[in-house]
C-alpha cells in the first residue's frame, strides 16, 4: 500500500509517463482531463488507486450539486522539474447540499463515472468545507503537477 502525503502521479499516470518517455508505447491520445474533489484524509489516499472506483478516493457526491471540472492543463514547462498546471479557473458548485470537507483534487480522464483512470492527486493547500450555496474555485495556474505539487482552492 502506497499512501500519498503531498500529492503525486497516481500509478496509472506513472506507468503512462514512463512508457512514453522510454518509447515502449505510444502516449495516450490527446484528450480531455477532469479535476475531481475528494474528502479522503491527508495520508490516507493510496497512489495505487487505478480508477475513481478506488476505496480511498471518496469523491464528492453528484447529489450535492458537484460535478468534475475540465482541467485544461498547460503544456509542460521547460524546467527541472517540469510542471503542468490548469490554464483556466476551475469552479465547482454552487452546492445544493453540504458535500463535506475537501482535501484533494484528483485528475482523471472522464467527466463522470467510476471507471475514469486516476492520473494525479493534488493536495489542497488548505482543506475546504463548502456550505449549501457555496462554490469552490481554483485560480488558473494553481493545480500544478510536478514533484510535491499542491492545488490552491
């Protein structure tokens, strides 16, 4: 069992990256990615979760007015470590019922459903507990994927 503490690529994302960089397989085709929100406690999210059906994912319920948002990442930076980040503001809500305390953003490859592949996990800089009528927002450039990345919501 591998637990995440600060955020990292999930097992699916690591495998895709390594196989592409070392030219073992073609990278996945260009496609949309989405940011999900999770109530999983810090130190409890497992990097080995392959899909959003994972036991440690704990995604917000759609019954609360929640929906995954298009991540729309930038191109990777020419730096070491290279990073990629959301290029536009993300907004979840307004919530029709209190969804719980959000700890993580999880990037995946489908707008809905538990079969979506988990690509990366983003630890929020501080947890958020939206009330009924509230929305959560992440400004452009705040969901940065690299080594030890954070998401500002």
